[in-house]
């Protein structure tokens, strides 16, 4: 197995990873970034983005990520295709194995592996991803103004997404598989007090319906065995996210859900020299602009760390 030594290694792309690479490059840290299985991260599954500053006409997720990557490369970052398959953070330099075939020795490590939205596992869900199926109401709700949408989930996130969408859409269905919401009392009350939200209790999504234009309906299975069909224009998942932190969990502290714990406003983890940025350490906001900001902080933290040695 070949070995290479680097000052700053970034695992994962997306807004956090690419921004970290931009700032680390400008600090002359010669960063090496491995993009992972999904170069560009979750944003590449989003069509039009209208809430990222600097693009008054909007921009697609793929184009935004490609521009960030190009900027990082232009400034000197070494952006590579590859997946981190093993790590050893017992001591510096940290050892990171790429594709089971190459070992990187890193003086500092930035983890920006993101989080993966949880889906129901339906074939039709995968088919219409980006064509009516979304896991982010804040990202995509704007495109459904005046339309009818559904939100699946019964926790605080689902209630928040449904309430947010109710301010944009004509009608919002909440699909809840039980006869009670798991959300806090305050979140549940906001749902019940919003007239254009209808909760469909004891229901599971059986199938999403659509055509070449995207989603236009859904088929639900009620606890009683009744099949319910509703016309919808959009279908939003709000059943949680899974942070991609398993690779480093033996060394890096995480919360119960697996999100990496960082030190206050910094990106520092409990392992000196290891930093985290983006959705892998953010259970609250999960927005591209916030991920980019955390990537900036991580690169600045790495620069300070390396200077202090």
C-alpha cells in the first residue's frame, strides 16, 4: 500500500468540504480533498437553489457544487475522487486509508462527510427524487407555492416542515403512521391550529404516483386496511437524517444520533487536530450556506492548530 503525507486532509465534499478547501488553499496548507461516494453531497440531488446568496436568478445544486470545486482547484486544492475506507486517529499524523489501497498521513483532518436523509425505501420515491420528492422543505418548498403537498413524519421536524409549507402551499397533508404525534406539545399545537394542514392518522405511504412531469399523487394504506389516494404536487420526507460519522466514531465523540460534537463555536472535536464541518456536525440547520460557513471555520481552525505546533 502506497503512503503519502499531507498537511491538511479533507474527507467529503459538498459546501463544507469545498469551502474548507478554498480557505485552506489560501492559507498555503496545500489541502487534499477526497470527494467520497457523492461528489458535491446532498445538494446534487436538489434542482433549483434560490436561497444561496449571490445568485439572484437561482442556480442548480450541481452547478453550485461544480463552481465551488473549480474555485478550490484554482486556488491550489488537490481534489480527488476516492472514498475513505478506514482511519486511525490514535496519534498524529493521522492515518486515513483511501479505497483500501492508499494510506494518507495527515497533520490535520477535516471531516465533512455530511448526513444522509432517511427515506421510506419505495421504488417510486427513488424514481421521483428531485421531481416532486424532497427531504428539505426549506430548500424546495418555494417551488410549491399555491400547490398541494404532503409531509411524512410525526416528530418535531415533520411539524416544523408542515407548518413552514402551510405558509406557502394551498394544502398540506401530514402522513402519520400512529394516532398521535411524537412532537413536542408546542409543535403539535401549531399544526392543529393551522387550517390548511390535514393530518392523516394511522397511515403508511404505499406508493407515489406520477408521470414524466413528476409526482402527482400518493397511495396510502390505513391501519384499517383501507387504501387512500390523494392528489399532491410534492412529497416531503421528514423522518430524520443519518450523519455519516461511523468511520470516526471510535475516536471522535458524537451525540446519541451520531452527529459529531464540536467545541462551542469552533469546529474542533475531542481529538486535537481533527475538525468537523457541515451536516455531519449540524443536527439543527442543514442548509448549504451554514455548511459553507462551518467549512470556513474548520479551515481557519486547522491553520491556527498547525501554527501552534
